[in-house]
């Protein structure tokens, strides 16, 4: 019986060792030649003020904090790859309404982006033409104490977008 247990344990260990799992956030599917990534400011095709700056800043912060890549702010001969992005749409819409007043009590902001990472020769390393992120926020009930929650919602959504984008690029999903 003891021998059977040892064989089962060895079989289980060898099965788990070869299953292909890895720790999230540690994989890097980019070519080894990529050491410097240029992240110029994203383009904004919407009427939402400064959204491209917030998104670009969060992506740069995420690359710097999670990777060993050198990040520069403009494409040049010194950059091995360039990450470009375009904010295609940014829409805030009511989500729920107050039954008594008929006013919106919560809303959702939805942002759609187009993102591409290309190497120095123009070869596409990563591309997603339809990133869509949403963030819900509460609308103030009292007009006198009104505080616009859309901007903090955009900041939260930008952090989520940056985390997802960097993970997608590194793990090639």
C-alpha cells in the first residue's frame, strides 16, 4: 500500500510539473530584442477632455512598475517597439434611476480604444482594435453638494485598462 501511495504521489507531481501553468504577470511573450518601448501620447477622437492623457499616464506607470522595459515618451531610433493607442469613444450613460425623482442615481462610463504595439521594422507584436472598458459611478442626489464622479470613474477605469493591456501584451492573449 505504501509503495502504491509513493507511485501515485510521484505521478501527480510529474503531471502538475508539466501542465504548463505559470505565475500570472511573470510571462513575457515579446521578442528578447525589445528592451525599450516608446509610448507616445494616445490620440483622442472623442469630446472627453484629457482622457487620452489619463490613459497614457496609467499605461506608462503600469509598464514602469511591472516590467523591466525602459519606457520613453516618443518613438525614435533608440526604441525597439512603439505602443500606439487611440480613444475611439467615451460615453457616459444613466444606469439606474431614482423612483421618486426620476433622476439618474448611477451611471456608467464606457471607453473604447484601439491599441497596437509594433517593432522597429513595423511588424505588429500586439494589436487589439476594440478594447472596451466600463466603470460605474454614483450620481450625487443633492445639487447643492454636487460632485462630478465621472472623472474619478475614468481614473479607476484607466487603471483597470492599463493593468489589462500590459498583461495582454506580456502574455500574448
